[in-house]
C-alpha cells in the first residue's frame, strides 16, 4: 500500500512538473515571433557551437572534480576517471529521467551499493555541491548588477557587490552546520565553482557569437545566470520552459532581443544535452563505470 502511495505521489509530481513546463512554453510562444526565432536558430554558426560544446564539456569535467573533492572528506576516495564516468552517467540521467530517480539519485544509489556509504552523507555532499554552484551564480549576478548592467532599476545597486562575501559566508556556515568535515574542501569547491560557471558563461558567449549577436553581452549574461537559477527550481521538467520564460521576461526590462535570448536558451540546452550523451554508454553497461569489461555486481 505504501509503495502504491509513493508511486502515485511521484506520478502526480511528474504531471505537475510537465504542466508547469507546458504553461511556461506556452507563455514564451505567445511573446515571441516564432518564425523570426526559427530563422535565428537556423542561422547559427556551427563552428562557434562546436567550441561552445567543447567549453561546456570541460566545465562538466571540472564539476566532476569538484564533487570528488567533497567525497574525499567523508572519506570516499574515487579514481578520477571512474568518478568522471559516474558523473557523465548522472548527467545523462538528469536529462532522460527528470521525473524519476535522476542523476544525483542514481549516484547516491550506486555509491551506497558499491562503496557502502551512508545515504544521508552522500545526499548532503551532493546537495552541497549543487549549492556551491548556485552561490557562485549569485556571485556572478552581483558582479553584473554592480558593474555592468546599467539598465536595471535597482537603487544603490553598486552596493550589491557586498552580497558576494555574504553569500560565500552563508555557504561556509551551511557546511559548518550540516557537514563540518567538508570545510576542508571549502576553498577548492568555491574555486572550482567559479571556474565552472565562468566556463559556462564563455560557452553562452560563444553561442551568442554563433547567432551573430555582438552587443549587450552583459545583459544576456545576466539573464543567462538568472535562467540558471530559475531552471534549478524543481517545479518543471529539468527547467524546460522556465529558462526561456526568464529570458523573455528579462528581455522586456533589459532591451535584449527576445528571439536571440530564447535562441541562446534553446541552444545552450542542446549543447548541454549533447554533452551528456556519452553517459548513455555507462547507462547501457554500468560495469564500465569502474573501467571493467564485466562485473558480476552490475546494477543493471
């Protein structure tokens, strides 16, 4: 009976997320010129997109190293390449199992099964890893608000830069309260996060270049980071619709081209999707995560 209730609860949550994504997409469609946006997408320069894919993939490799630096504090010592293979599988599941266990859930399951780790500890570390990314996105946003985006009607916005040390201190406090042993990796995690988010910003810039956009980069990047936060809110299917809606609404205030902004969002999503596809190899044969040709304890 409990199992049935749990399945029903998950099904309802999935349906609600689908509904939110559909509603957000409908809103976006009602606000943009579909034909113009389609032409913008089709005109994208494939060379710049290829470089964007490369840069984004490098950012994900560094993300895998970031979470591994937290695992060490349990201590859980994973081979670097094995950890990257598991991370890639998690990326793949995040795209193709958004309503189910997801990539983070699978990593917890896998590490608990094969490395006898506590579910609570693994969840706390993976959440801490995700939180570090959001904190650094907020730091980048304060930089853009304080120094670059001039059209935002925010009083005393030059002082918003003070929110950066406050955010970093809040993340330190979170680790101190919930996982004090992870404080030894604090600066390494923060450093990785700054580089990861910086590389993803570079990938977004390359996508803008591919679209022939050479102006208002500060406004587009501000919206890019805002859309990253919006997509992290777990009320839609993998952030689909929320990212695009953020770009459309933001464009009305910042004077960016809505068609270009939505095209940036769609192409960045496609770049991240393509980058996750190698994870399918490990989904088909999980023994390859450990670098083995055969594994009698294969979770499949």
